[in-house]
C-alpha cells in the first residue's frame, strides 16, 4: 500500500477528505504507511504529532513488541495492520482518532498493556516511580494541596517536616516546569494523576 493505494481506497469515501500536498497544513489526521516501524517512520510520526499537531494513524506490515511500544511512545493514535487496511477499517480508525480516542487491534492492545505492566514492575517501581513519572509521595502531596491544605498541614498529616514538603513541591514543579502549586495541581488534574 502506498500513497496512491490510500488515495484509491479513501478517495470516494464521503466521511473523509483527502488533501493535496499543498493543503496538508489543514489536515487533522496523517496516515503513515510503512513496512517496519523504523527510525524514519518514528520521525515522521513525531513530526506530524508534535510539530504539526496532527493525530497519526500508522499502517504497518510488521509490528513486533518493540515497534508497538516505540510507535505509541512517538505519539500514534491509531494503528492498523496493512493486511487489515480496508477502506472501512481506515475510515473507522480515522473517525475514532479525530474524536480524541485511540484505535489499536485488540491483540496488540493486550501486548501493549503487558509491556506497560512490565515497565512498571521492572523499571519504575524499583526506583519509586509510577508510569505518571511521579512518586507515590509526590502524588500524596499533590492530592493534599488540591484539598487546600497548607504546607504545615500536609507535613503534619504525612508525618514529614515542612522543609520536606517544600522540597517535594519544589522538585516536582522544577522537573515538570510548572510555575507554582496551583499549576502543579492543575497539571495533575488534567493528566488524571489525582
């Protein structure tokens, strides 16, 4: 499948509009077709997703566990095996990612969840981190800040010194490039961390 193949499959579908090369800056979704999820494909995914703000659907021939994890990490919102890339499937995946949801074949989702669990158990938990990038202690402090407690009240509740609470908040806001406590709470709420 190539650009011509995608064009041929989707050209007459009223649910989607294909854009010419000069119109691509108006696109909401980019479809990237590749045999392997290699560094070139990953760069294209990152560029479309981050720099241009587009959601990315990846159509790939071979997707092993490492490729799956790399594609998700790069920002893929939808994933389709090339052998399953019918016009109906492509349109369904594009419509799904436009609404902000993701689409991944169920067996790949199971493999991804397994990888995430392994990552948490083998790499993050031994270092006191979670998939959110926050320690359990940081999450506890943020929850109490969100509840309106002062530094002194948080220190008393968690049996830490006030200096420790201030250090936790300072480290957190510095690491995540947040302006203040309120910004940290807003960040945590938006990300579903608290």
